[in-house]
């Protein structure tokens, strides 16, 4: 969470989880990534820009940033809006399934109809805002508020449409992690849509507009509304925000404009045609936090669990939230400043062959469940060029090393989506994956 996903663990050394990537194959891919990193500067020692925007965004006040698809792409080639740049204060993330019946041909027709409609609608929403696009919408008289729409495709959609042969290697099913507490209602999905905005009414109006255009062909599988602190409430709008545990969440993300950001997030062109070149992949995890248990402990204990000072976000033994984590730092008595089971030790690229991802998390709070437990936590989104080189090895290390934060979190939802590049030349999002 602070450094990476947390609370979910990689299982024992199983050779191949059902539908997933083998342990041997995973290590080969991660090893290749580490070797590439050694030649290009990618890896544990690569410098990050101190004080840079936590998600690689511009510093303009959100109220001044208007909609516009090119601006929302954050400057990285053909990435869709909503992946890089300053994360808006509110995000609504939904997974949808195609309507049943009709076989692969009908599934392909349904998927194409939805993706075409969403591509056209997203363009208009970005350029004009929902107030101008939807007559009588709740967002009437509201500015676009940095609205961004992002669309993804699940492996289950390709299977339903008879396009499993087009499934990229990077879409291999995520391994089963030993400490997962996954619930089916929060997992998977044929399609993903993420709508972010600085205003929740603007986001809600955009969601309504998009789902209306998919109603005939889809049903909502799961939905999470997330939030971050607003720029208006922050003493320092450029500072990395905190999650519901009080942690500064998102430190040491790749900096805006850096080659590290591009290599981490964006699928690079290969030797042959690749429908995902210029796009990205996202792992979405719904992580419930055991907040009552967490806040029942003292601040010192919480700092030892994370490996950072809660007040400043600085790694223990260091100064400043953006200080590079020094896993060799010692206390006056010679003991490690960052404990052996601290979250940031387990999540550090130094312990994961340089594995990195762009983390964009949102808090969620759905009140209390029927049994009286709090239903609140983190909607964690990890963006990367290949999950087997980013999210997966980090999560498995969090399991194998006994991350202390696991005691206070439960991973209850999980999904992986390909997020194709923004269309060009009159196409639509995901056309190459769906049609070839």
C-alpha cells in the first residue's frame, strides 16, 4: 500500500496456479526485467525526483485543469487518459460483464458495440465535459473538473469472444496468493471503466452517461467509489496524500517525465505487431483495512509495521518522505532501523529484482457490514507494462517475507485488465485485441 500492494501474499512454490504464469516462468521474466534494468538504469538504485508529484502529474491547481483527451494522457504517447498525471480526488471504478447468450460471434459483436460507444463518448466527455454531453445531467453548471475516462479489457472477454489466441502473455491470470480472502463479487470482469474527476457529481454524471450506452449489452459486476483528499483541503496540494490508516500512500512512484515512468507503465513496441504497444496493464485490488485493530495500537508500533514515520512519511532512520529507503540503516544500538518484517523492506525494489509499478490508490468507505465490522480500505491500482515484472513478484515477496502489514489488511477483490492504447485513425479502444 505505502510502497506497493500489501496484505496479499504469494503462495508456496506451486509450479503453476490454475490459468496463471508458472513460478519458473515468472522468475525468468522478472530476471529478464532485472537484466534490462541493469543496462538502462532501471532497478533499485535508479534515482527518483525528490518532491515530484506522487503520480507523475502536473502541478496546476485542479480547478484550473479542464478536460481534454491529450492533456489527460500525461505526455506518454498513446496511453489512455487517467493512467498518469495528477490523480483526481474522486474515482469510480467499475467492472462489467457481457450479457449472456449467442456464442462467440454475438459476444464479439456486443463487446465491439460497447467499446465503440465508450470510445466516442469518452472523447466527447474529455473535450466538452458531461454537462455539455448529457442533457439534464446532475453535472449541469459544473466544470469538467479534470474528468478522465479509462477503459480496459479482461481476459474473460477475449475468451467469450473466441479471441483467446490474441491474449497477450502479460494477461496471464494472477497467481493465487496465500493470504487472499477473495470474494467472487469483487473479482474479475469482462470490461473495466474508470472515471476520475475533481468533483464527485461530475464523475457520477459521466458514469451514468457511459453505462447508459452499454446497458443493452452488459451488466455491472462490481463497483467501487474511491476518494482522496481534495486540493482545497490540503495544506500542501502537491504533497503525497494519506490513506485511511494515516499513512502517506504512494511515495517513490516514478516521477513525471522520467524514462523510468515510461518503462514502468507503458508497453513498448517489440519486434512484431503488438495490439498493446503504447498501452498498459492494471491490477485492481479491493483491500479492506482492519482500522479498529490498527488504531488500537500505538504510533510506534504502526511505524515499525510500515517502516516509516507516520508524521512525515520518512523511512525510519532517514529524513523526508522522498528519501531513498536505506535498508542498511541502523539504530544507535546497532539494530536495523527498518525491521525485518516492515512493509517497505518487503516491498522495496531492492528485494524484488528491481520490480516497479505506478501505484494510484483511492480510499473507499462503505460504512459497516451487517456483522458490525467496518467496510473501508484501499482501492489499489497498480499500472505496469507487465504484471509479471511488477505487481506479481512484489506481492509474492510480501508473502514469503512475512510482511507485518498483512495482519491489518484483507484482500477481498482482485482483477487484471489490459488497457489498450488510445485509438487513432478512427478506430476504437481495443479494436486490435478484439478483431485482430
